[in-house]
C-alpha cells in the first residue's frame, strides 16, 4: 500500500496536516550545518597537505574542527534534514497532524541550542579548561569531566548536553507516534522504519553516551562504543533513509513498490542483523574472538538483506529506467542506492579478518565513511529537498542547470574521494605491514590527500550551486494564492 492508497474520501487537506514553515526551517538549518561541516572537512584536508590557511589560530585547530565536521554532519545536517522530512511524510502517511505542533517548534529550537552548544564546547572548551581559574573551579565543584569533547567516538558531545539530547530524542518519538497510533488500516513500510527508529535511536544514544563514560570501563567500553557508532548509522540514519526512499519512489514513479513482501524482508533483516555487528569496528582488539567472528558473520549476512531491498527498488523502476535521466529527485535516490550497494558490498569484504589485516586504521575506512554518509544518505536528502523545495516555496527551481551541477559535482566528487581514499588505504596498509617508519606512510599518502582536497572542493562546489539556486528560487517567493505551483524539477 502506498501513500495514495491510505487516503480516504474524507481526506484532510494537506495544509491542515503539514506545517510547511517548520519543514522549511529544518531544511535551512540542515543546510547551514552542512556548510559548516564541509568547511571543517576542508580545513582538515588542507591541514594534512600543509595548505591550511588558518594554521596557528587556536580556535581553528584541525583537531577541534574534525569534531565539528563529524558532529555537524550527524546532529546538525542529517538530524535536522530528517526531522524536516518526518514533519512532511508522517502526517501525509497517517492523515493526522503531529502530536503537538508547539512541541515540534520547541524541539526545533532546543535541538539547535544543543548542536550550537556542542560546537561552542568543541571550539572553546579546551581553551577554557586550560585557564587556571576554570581548573580551580571545576576541581572545587568536583566536575571530573572535560569542558570540551568527551573521548567517545561520535559521542563527543559534552557531558552536560547528553541528557538533554536524550530527552529531545524521546520527545521526537512521542510527537510522531501520536499520528501513527491514530492511523487506521495496515501501516505502510515507511512507517515501520520510522517507528523502529523512534525506539532504537534513544536507546542507542543512551548506550553510547552513558555506558562507556560512567559504567563500563576498558575493553568492554570499546565493544559498547563499536556497537554505538554502528547503530547510530544502522538504527538511526538507515531506517530514516530507507523509510524516505520507500515513501518517495512510488510517488515519483506513480506506481506502488514492486513487492511489499520483500520490503518486509528488508525491514526485519535489518532489525535482526544490524545490532549484532558493532564489534566489526574493533577487529583484532582484545575483545574476545568469538564476538569478533560473530560480528563478521552478521555483517556478511546483512549484505543479503541489502540485496533484497535493492532488487525490490530495481523491480519498481523496471520499465521506467529512462526517468532517471529526466527526473532529478529520482536520479538522486537511485544513484544513492547504487552507492549504498557498493558500500555494503565493500563492507562484506573489508569485514573479513584477511582484509582487515591490510586496511584497519587506514584511509580506506574514511573513504567508506564518506561514501555511505555523503554518497547515500546526504544524496537521498538532496533528492528529497530537490523534490520538496519547489513545493515548499510554491515555485519552480530558479535553474535546472544548477540542479544538474549540484548533482554531478556531488555524485562524482564523492566517488572520486571514495576511490582515492580506498587506494590510499591500501598503500598505507602495505607501508605499515612492511614496517617502514611512520613518516614513509605519511609522505606516501600526500598525493592521495591532495586529490581528496579537490574531490572535497567538487562536493563543496555542488553544495554552493544548490544554495545559490535555492536563494534565487526563494527570492522569487510569492504567497501560494498568487502563484501556480509548477515545479521545474517535477516528478512528472
Ligand atoms: C568538503 C567535503 C569534505 C571533505 C574535504 C572532508 C574531509 C574529511 C577529513 C579530512 C576527515 C578526517 C579524516 C581523518 O581523520 O583521517 C573526514 C572525516 C569524516 N567525514 Fe568528511 N569531508 C567532507 C565532507 C563530508 C560530508 C558531507 C560528510 C557526511 C555527510 C562527511 C563525513 C565524514 C565522516 C563520517 C568522517 C569520519 C570518518 C572516520 O572516522 O572514519 N564528510 N572528512
């Protein structure tokens, strides 16, 4: 069943269901953080080839901006963009408004405070901590933690923000579960994914931000941390991404998903295998080997699940392949899906112990991370925004060409980065295996890191095209009544 099937004769009006202003705000906040994150990525990349123009300025030190890069992407860009997407899709699929629009606005504001305070803590926290009066104050108040980042991968958010962020995630779930609980009839698979995410994400966040910090020490903290970083991708970003794909593709193609049965295989496969894989981030560590083998096997198993999902979407596209050329949102989604398949196929190989011997801790992993985070989920978000902004602003895109530039610069930039860093990882692995001095591998990586700067500039260039296009489109904004909604980049 798809969105249109769920509609009934007494269907409420779209404007009574969706608060479009909130969706616009979420998307704009997401784009702002993406710009900041990419600037951080470029700073790091420039630093590694000795071209950092801000070298020596403490608050721009790459160590701090690496945290900004990853956190702004996860909690600033992806979270805001997905929240905007949820505010559009959930009311339309359930035909009910969110639990409380006021709560939605409150969450929007609170979430921005969380993201901005985190960024501020990363930038000024270490400097503050170094001041004698601050050190004395924290000692007298018996605050045993850093004022800057915490030493937990992806859980670097300062300790006083963790409980607030967790509460925010719970409220998000409650606010969206209200319309889902009111929905009549069987729920479309998109809502299955979203419901799972509302439960999984707070649990994942709590596990990663509290257990290693306060309760589980040593090697066990590593195991929990591995599970946390993996589940953050698999149980927060992935269900939202696939839920969005199941929502939008039938709308763009104007036909139902090929097999509802296969979509459920994909959902339950993800639910079963994904949470078992966390330790594959820490193979060859003191974590017991039986747990490491276990993670390897379930990682390979999930690739079969992914194959069923991909087959389902290919089946849905069958007969309409040409639309990928003409329909830009569809192209973003299907390109992201191909990248997803490549990432997962790569994952099934790189998770083996044989492969790990070579690529563990190398730039191979960084290339893999960019393909999945940017090449898949960000590209799906761009596809959704490309589809939605003309509807949110009641006018077509200012320039189709700029939309094309955005697509091609992003899609090719990230693929070049992925290939480049993958190759860098292989070289680094062999340098280390040959027991060359560390400097040899750093010097040998330079050409690859230079290529990364240019690939990053391509991605950034694509982003700037999008922002400029959006600005020009917005400048022509007029109230709905005065303009005909005729998006140039339309799914027709
Ligand atoms: C302007 C484009 C970008 C450049 C130049 C860039 C560069 C970098 C650099 C230099 C690192 C640190 C690598 C290291 O520690 O060795 C990094 C890490 C990372 N970046 Fe980016 N990045 C860019 C865009 C993005 C985007 C848009 C995303 C996500 C949507 C992203 C996701 C990540 C992730 C997940 C990591 C952590 C990788 C890991 O720890 O394995 N990056 N990036």
